[in-house]
């Protein structure tokens, strides 16, 4: 069980990074000039990173708890899913959503 809990912590980190990566992917797949696409991808990622730093990280300035935490994570990980859907990566969006639900469910159950 200790190994499974440690693996889930690793998965949690990867899905956090996956949401940021999905936002970047959305930006660079837009049908706009390349420089603007890259700028939008970086900006979308930066917004998610700042939000995570302010509200989601273990050392967040405005740490959320309880239902506020659940709402924040739904919006934050949902943004990753929405970015993948908007980029046309439907299969990846579904897989990412399922992985988020499974990992977060285990995290809640195991008190992570």
C-alpha cells in the first residue's frame, strides 16, 4: 500500500503538470500566426501556474480547504481538459479527465 500511495503522489504531480501542458498545447494549436500562438500558449500556462501558486500548492498564499479546494481543483483540472478539447484532442481530454478523477479520488481516500 505504501508503494501505491507514493505512486499516486507522483501521478498527482504529473496531472498538475499535464494541466499546464494542456494549456500550452491549446495555445500553440490555434490557427493564428505562430508567434501569437506561442504567446497565447505561454500565457495560458502562466495563468495556471500563478493560480496554482496562489491557491493550490502546499505553500500557497491563499490555501484552499474543503469545498473551496474541491471547487478550485475542478476548475483547475477542468481547464486542462477544456484546453485539450478546444485543441481537438478529444481522446487525450477524456483520458486526462479519467486519470484526474481516479488519482484525486485515491488522494482523498488516502488523505494525500
